[in-house]
């Protein structure tokens, strides 16, 4: 069995790429985004978003810079259901639950890798 080359490429001594950190925490690492959380009637003027015990408060209705990607992922994955009613031509109604964003927001700018001055 000499000369048998299985070409496994195990890379046993390969280095793990360093994790991105900002102030010692991966939750605040770049890239950053500028977002605008939409104003919702009968809701507070801010939204609270948390990642791994780190919490930020985002004011509604204004462009907020320097939001780390980890918090954007939480906003993207936060969904709820809303009932929609469809009227049929025969006058009957159909009710259907559809997933919608729990926290309506939009990305104004990003991604960028350096924090912007306040």
C-alpha cells in the first residue's frame, strides 16, 4: 500500500481566525449600520434590543448610527403574526395569519467598519 495518497488535508495545526471585538465584546463588533426604527402608535418612543445580555435603547423615528450587526440580526429575526382578512367575490371573508416584523425598521446606511462620531 505504498504511495497511497488519500488527500485528506486535515490541517490539524490550522489557526482559528480571531473573533472581532469592540471594547472586549463581540456584540459591539463591526460592521455597523445606521437604522431608523419606525414610530408605532401607542408604543414607547424607543425600542430596547438585547444580545447576550448587552442591551441598547434605540429612539424611534430618527436615524441612529453605529448599530452593530449583532443587534441588526436580532431586529431581522424578531417576527410576530398579524391577521389579514381577504374578501372573496361571493361576499365571504377569509382570515389568514401572516408573519410580519415585530419591530419595523429600515437600514439607512451601512455596512461600515469604523464608528461614526456622534
